[in-house]
């Protein structure tokens, strides 16, 4: 006789909920078939590009920009703070204007969720030259929470209320994102998630008053 495995029912992971009206209509990005109770992340950013100020003296080029955990959507500003032949120093501020790191022309930089190398050019940079680094907004769609992601989905943002099959295309769903208590044993996590990453995700959801018990 064939053995049948019953899948998770819609909302069965919910222990208490302030009001069903707080449930959120969401879009699950294509390429996945997710069960009820799946822990979700939201895609907040989509890569970065750089644009040098037209009035710059230096003509060095920005290399490939890699985004990582902690990056923010919006414009970062790189400003040359000290000039030198075939070199120079700079600082980088985030979209809120806070300094996230200092670096040297021609050397690898990492800070504020950005990593890159600003190469020296034929003309040296002078103090005050600027480059704007724009981190593009993401789709704001939901996906399986992945601690290794860098687009925002590394942060737990909610729990899928009912099964959503987005295998072939984006699909609508319902997310439990706040003001509820849920059962840990009924949640579905990314395969292989570490205990530390799971604890961090649970703490993140608690900030949204989504408690895992």
C-alpha cells in the first residue's frame, strides 16, 4: 500500500494572532514551490552601479562592485579626502550620510555592504572628487529565507501562510509578517540552515512582533 504524506495545512503553524487583518498580501518570486510555514526573506536590493561626477579631475575607473549583507538601497558617496600621485585616499558615506569606511585608490575597499577597487587613471584624483555608487532597489518580492543571500533575503521577513507554487512564474500569496506567535516545529527552513543562522532569523522576526515558540 502506498504511503501518503500529508503536507502542512494553511496557517497551522499559527499559535496566536492579534487579527487576521494584519496578514500581508505578497508576491513570491518565480522558481520555487513553497509550503505553508516556509520562512521567507524579501528581495530589497538589486546590484550597484557607479557614476563619477562630471567635474572630477581624476579619471580613475571603478571596478566591479559587489554587494553583501548590510548594503542599503540608495546612493552611497565616495569622496577623495587626500590626493597623491597614482594613489589617494577616500571615504564612503551611506545613503543616510554616515561614514561606512575609508580606503585608498588602487586598493580593495570593503564597507557598508560594498566591496570594490577604485583604480588610478591617467589623471590623479584631487581632494573633493566624488563618485556616486547607487544600490538599485530590489523587486520587494518574497523568497525562501537564505542566510547566505546578499539582496535582503538573508533577513527573515515573514512566514508563508499557505502553499504557493511559483515554479513557472511569480505567484500571489499571503504572509504572516507581524503580530503573531508561531510554532517552531511547524516551520520550514532552508535545508542545512545552521543553528546560529536560525537563531538570528528568529530574533529578526521578533523585532516585527512575530514570535517563534
